[in-house]
C-alpha cells in the first residue's frame, strides 16, 4: 500500500507561491557557522497536491500569480478570509488578458471532464443512450458547470473551498487507510495460522513475537520538533557543532526553497534520522509502510504544536515561538507506532466480519455467475444441436434433388427400370387384371 502525499497543501499554493518573505537576519558567529547565501527569487515548481484536479489548480495559480493587483491583495488577506471567499472577489479587478487565459483554462478543463464522462458513459451504457453532459458535470464541485466558457468569481471561490476541504480531510483519510492496512495484515496472519498444524503454528507465533521484539529494540527516538531532535539533525545531517545550534540558522538551512516557510515536505525531511533508528528496508521485522506512517505522524504532530494559524505551513515567527516552549526544551517521550496500536481487538473483529460479509456476497455473485454460465452453455448446446439437425435436413434434401436430377425421363412404351427390376410398359386402355374371385376365362379348343 502506498500513500499519495500532497507535500504542499492548497494554502501553500495560495500563499507561498505568491508571497516571498524576506530572510530574517541571523545573529551568530559566522566564523563557526556558515549562513547560507540569500536565494534569488525564482519560479517554484509546484508539487503535486494529490487532487484529481491538481493540474487545473496549478495552472490557475500560475496565471493568477502573474497579476500584480492580485498578488498585492493576497499580501493583505489572511487565511480565514481566503477560505471564506473574500479573495475570490478580487478576480473582478485582474487584467483582461489574465481573465482571457483563465477562460481558456476553464474551457480546456470542461472539455477534459466531458471526454472522461463520455468514455465512462460508453463503457457502462453503450453508445445508444442519450447523455446529459450538463447534469453529469454537477458532480465536479471545483468549477461552475452552469457556465462552461468563462472563468468567473464563483469558479475561483469553488476551487478554493473544494481544495481546502479535500486537503483538510487528507490526514483523517490517511489514518483510516493505515488502520485498514494494519487490520488486513493481522487478519491475513491469523488466517494463515489456521492452515498450520499445532507444531508449525507454535513456531510461527514464536517467530512473530521475536520479530516484534527486534523491531522494538532500537535507540531512543527523540520527540519530533524538540531541541534534542533538531540538534541531532544539525550535527549529523548538517555536519555542524551542536554547541553552535541556533534555531534561526536551522530554519534557514532547512527552508530548502527559500520561501520563508517550512512546508510539509521540508518538515518530513527532518525526521529521516529518527526513522532510520527504527526502520531498515533490509530487515524482515521492519515494515516500510509503517515507516512512512510514522513520518507522517511526526509531521502532523509538529504542525499541531507549531502551526498556530493552521495554514499547514511553519513560518519563522511560529518556529521561533515554539523554541521557547517547555515542549521544545523538555519534551515528553515520543510514543512510536508499536506503542500505539492502530486498532483494537473489537475493531479487528468488526473488520473481519465486514470482510466475511464481502466474501459471502462475492461467493453468492460467483455462484450466480456460474449458474448463468452453465445455463448459457446449455442453451448453446441446444442451439448447436438444432443447427446440426437443420444442416442434416438440408443436406438430405440436397441429395434427393441431386438423385432426381440424375435419373433419365421414362418414355412411353419403354420398360421402366426401378430398383433393378424391369416393369412392363403401361398401355393406354389395357385391361386391368381380374380381381380376386372372378372366374378365369375358358380356353378355346381347336
């Protein structure tokens, strides 16, 4: 199982890509730590958000980014106003050529959706059923389907709100997906044990417990986002003296795109060292799917602790405020996945019940399909038999016609040969043989 991770969320696309935050001066002894040079402003390559309309979203942002008025308004609009649609109203003031580009983008997107709808419709219903494109376009909430030709304020408002909703639900959906993965893994393990005899089952259980202990036997995992955790990155990944650790310098070092924020991808990169303590792809006991879930849990935890305005970005101000908290200096121990089971026994039983119901339903459908197949085969056999009988009847009639065509016509006065016997020719007006019981004619004597 793999997770498609939206490394930067929609908020990032509507803030970081359009705003460039100046670097904060760093007060530190530059003879010890080399501060990275200022990065020149350059166009950011948007990462995939994971949304099915990701390309359309990015293209709209790219176009809006080129309008000076829109950029200025965005600088003075907070995230809550953006989510409530106030930013969308500024679309009425962008330049004409920007609106023309947006109109073309929308027409292309509507055309793409219609093509997808048509293909799906033909696969499900065939070509002989009428299709209402306008009605089917209603299912796509991120654009105004009533006006497929021009990009209006309502289109931008729908795009912002839909992307916001979809991305805010990402972590929740991820938790559920990972829980299903873990329950399926345990379900399959238990089902496998049922196929073994008592001796093999015991050995398998012992091996399972041994692998769990090996996985849990790892160095201490630092609390994500704590001073100890960041210092470890500073020393081992950045190659700097831990004595010279400075939060501002650390922030600049790991703001890899220089936009003034630590986004989700940049945060997750900070946890690699901690994950390497627990997971090795070469070890049987380590599950790489669980490793990625652990990484996401760490990112989610830091976001909840540090991202005070909930824009899914960590600004320098938010980062510096967090370094003064007790959780940063004296954090609690971090509970890893093996210390926090993804599911309870009751949840597993409910999951297995659901699987059992699905299997029964599939089995029932399979039996019905088998019966339908057998009935079709029986009907096919009947059709083949009828076809054979008809063919034989046709061949018989053809033989009779051929035989009649080959026999010569019988002339008057000539013997008629039938079945190898010579029959006397029939004469017109000849006497019929006497009927039984009639007196024989007397013979005349000379």
